[in-house]
C-alpha cells in the first residue's frame, strides 16, 4: 500500500485584500454627536444581544465613570475620542467638532475600542 501526499491549496493575499473573520463583535451606534442640543444618543450591543439605547440624560449621569472614559472610538478619519469626550462636548455646548463620530462602530476587543464602519 502506497500513501499519497495530501494536496494543499495555497491562498496568497495582497496587502489591499480585506479579510473578514467570523465571530461576534460588540457594536455601537452614535447619533446626534457634535452639537449644542444635549441630545447625544448611543446604542451599545454585546455579541448576540439587542442594542441598549442610552439617552443624553443616561449618558450624562455616567459621564465621569470608567464606563464613559474607557472605550475609545475611532472615526472614519482614524481620529480618537472617548465616550466622555462626546458627552462633555454635547453638554458644554461645544463647537460641534465631534460630529465626525456619528455612525456605526464595531469592536473586536470586547468594547475597549470601537472602529467606525459606516454612517
């Protein structure tokens, strides 16, 4: 009996290829950021769960907690801001520079940081 060498297919990737891994991700939706209206809204979802919406009043109550200080959001321009930055801007009547953070985000590290995906 002769054993045959198993066949393998080699796949080569270019640096411009996009690779998507299966798995569950934390998600976030930021809306109404970057204004003086005190109406910032954030919806967070853990893998496999429905999103939990947080109104501006909910967010303001948590403004100075680790919950608001720890997650870092990277917008489409790869600029970073914490949830605390977004809450503070909306509460203090900021110039609206945080409007660039409105959109849908995903986190592959359990919610420590979120990457902007789309508007």
